[in-house]
């Protein structure tokens, strides 16, 4: 059996339901310490994180990932128990197999091999591992990055092991993610009996034309790396449950997935907020609006993209596409101290689902990809 497969099976047996780490990080540390890595355990709140570094010289390449997994869902719907990794027909089944313990194991074994083969490599290697990516993500990567930033430690290249492959392993690298801007909008009216319309102000009727305007707005046209910004309502709640009462207010939760470079003045965040307020004010609404923001990031074509592209072609025989699709990832936090962040890992087809799995034959090439990337950047 391969060393990577051995290690991934060990990690998959540990029930690291977010934000639990369940000993995964210590299992990784036990392999890194003998290689000479300086280990810093950084526990924030109830979240285990660690940062490990070998070497003091630039360039610094950091592999980043998370040990926590999402809930299994109904156990009786799994063909095999989610924390008893099982190989059936060439597929390794377990919660976390694709998202993202295979990548974590491949980080460790690729580093072991790279160091054995190239003991006098140039630069430094790091690992940034959290157990708070799938949850609220406030005591994980963001805090470790803050600590590194405060002491002036910057990263040259970062590879996040998220499962980015789409149809076949190697077909997609994420070189950025859209930003996310959520709003909780409360529009106020006047509650009253439905039979006396002159005594009420129906907030649902009042907000309806504003919603139409937002749906029809073209926020931008995207750019070279990003699809156009989209605006969607996720929830709309109003009404007392009674059929004869006009509600006093309606609450609408909406979200932008946005491209970082909108035309116009100021940041994209400010620009989008101003345009939403302008629409609401145009319709003379009485409202409250609370925002929540998560930044985008982008890594333009660069030597990291080139290195991993070449590595993927050698290891998998596939030419990857650059993409910024999908949800947010910890890449957004790391981008604060690292100009080149990319994400590459297994197929995302079964992540967060029942019977999550990876192809056993895809595991060694993943280790190979990470190793070849180091060979190209640290010579
Ligand atoms: Zn993940």
C-alpha cells in the first residue's frame, strides 16, 4: 500500500466533525517534526490549528487545508460506515475522503519525498492546517493568518488542497473566488385588517418593485477571471399566518456573489452597497439593512499557476482550466498575506454528500502533483 493511502486512511478513521480535529493534526505533526519542521500549535477558542515551517529563506511555499469534515447525514444511508474507510471497486469511501483528507495526506508524503530527493532545496516549506473551515471559520485560518501578518511573515506561494476537480482529476484549478456580500433587509409598513386597505401599508407590495429592479440590474459583466456578479434572494419572510392581516414588515435575506473589479468609484463592496441603497431609496421604502461581507481573491497567471499546471499535466495527463467558480474558501484569508494562492485537489462530485469517495488511483498522482510543484518553485 502507498504511504499516502496509509496516511489518508489513518486520518479518515478520526471523527473530526467540524470544529473537532480528533487527532488528525497530531498525526500530521508526528510526520513533519522528524523532518525538521518547526511546529506552532495555535488553538483559538475551541479550534485546533497548526502552522509548520521548514527553512527560513524565501521563497516560502505553504500548503493549506482543513482537518474538519461536515456532518455525515443519516448513517443508514451510507453503504459503508463513514468513519471506517473502505475500498470498493477502486474507490475509497469515507467522510472527508475528497474534502479534504486525501489532500492533507498528499501534502505530507509529497513533502517527505521532496525533501528526501532534494535535501538542498532553496526556500522554505510551510503547512497551515485548521479544523474550522466547514463551520463558522472565525477561529481557524483567519486567526493564523492574522498571527503571521502581525509578525511580518508573508507567504510567496500557497496551495490550498480543496477538491477543485470537476469531471476528471486535474481538469480544474481555482485561482480565485468570488466575494460574498449578504444583506438582511427589513422593510416596514403598517399592520392592519386586510378589509381596511386604506388603514394599512403593505410592506410586501411596497418592496416588490424594488425587488424587480434588483433582479433586472446588470451589476457588471464579469472580467477575464470572473463570471458576472449575481444577486439572489435566499429567504423572504412576512405575514402573521392569519389570512386577514396585512403584515407590519417583511424580511428579505439576499446575497451577492461578486467579481472583485466593478467599474466605478471605490471598492466593489462600497459600490454594491451604494447601488442597493439607491434602489431602495428610489422606491421610498422605510427599511433597515444589515450587511455581511466576505472578500474575494484572485491570483492572475503567474509562476505558481504555471508550475502546478505543468505538474498536473505530468501527473494526470490533463490540462487544467483556471476557474473562480464555487463557494468561498480559506483562500480568501490567506490572500491577505500571499500574492499567489491557488486551490487544487480531488474531484468535488461527492463532497458533503452521502458516500463521499475518491478514486484510489487518483491518490498517488496528487502527491506527485504537489511534489512536482515544489520541485519547480524551490530550485
Ligand atoms: Zn473543504
